[in-house]
C-alpha cells in the first residue's frame, strides 16, 4: 500500500515525523531545508533533473542485469518510461523559468549508499541489494518532495512537487514489493532495517544543503 499524504493544511512536526515513519525512514529531514532550498531553486531543479535521469538509467540496468526475473522486467520497464518522463518534465520547468540544465554533478548521497551494498555472493543477493537501495532512494526523494509540496512559497512548485511525491511513493512501494516477491519476508525485513539504519547514520552527519534533493 502506498503511504497516504495530505497537503490541505500545514502539518505539525509530529505529523511530519509520522509520515516519515510510514516510509520507514529513521531520520526525518528538518523542514527548514525547504527554506534553504528555495534560495537556490535553480540548483534544486538541476539536481532533481539529473536524479530522474539516473533513476531511469538504474532501472534499465536492473532489467539488463536481471532479465531472467520476469517480474523485474515486467514491472520495472514502465518505471523507465516514467522516470524519463519526469526528467523531461523538470527540463520543461527549467526552461519555463529561463534556466539551463548545465553540467551533471556527483550524487554524494547515492555514492554513500553504494558503500553499504554487499559485495560478492550469489546473483540473488545482488538483486536484493539493488531493489532495496532503489527503494530507499525513492523513499528519501518522496520525503523531500513532500516537504516542498507543503512548505514551498511558490504555489506552482507546491503542485509540481506534490505530483512527484505521489509518484516516488509508488516507486518505493514497488521496489519493496519486488523484493518480497523473490525473497523471504524475514530476510527482506532484516536487510531493509539494516539499510534504514545505515541511511540514517549518513543523513545525521550531513549539513543541510539547499542545492541537492538528497
């Protein structure tokens, strides 16, 4: 089931935290991040565009690497199109605002997560790692987009990011469902909790930045 969100009123801190728990995240983003991000919205949009491009690329990689898993091919293929459509949507928003895409930049958040991926072992274990890291990235993106949809002063961007929030919630759910399709529930649960703890430890050491989605 997708996490359910509401944007009809300003949420309290407790409600924000509850929404994060629904996503499974162990550490909530400080809502003040939105105020910082708004001061460099060009950078946020550029980073967002490249996040969508990389998400599409990662989904293609999943299909290629695990093409002998029918459900992976069947359910991830539509996400490739959706993520690429998101990339184009953010490009359109940049153009509307008279802004350019510019150069890509390293995604430090994803690079830190990759350090936690288990190396070696059977192919099946690699699939589980990839599904969980994809789900985690989608969950954090969803949480950040939710904050933008609630607290951004630009009304157009509020609606813009509400739509992305809903989409990311669906992707997060899908990746975890696929993990449970191919692996025992307990194994998925245990490794997912390990991933959540690690991600929280990474986020806890970082200073809030307004030029990155993550």
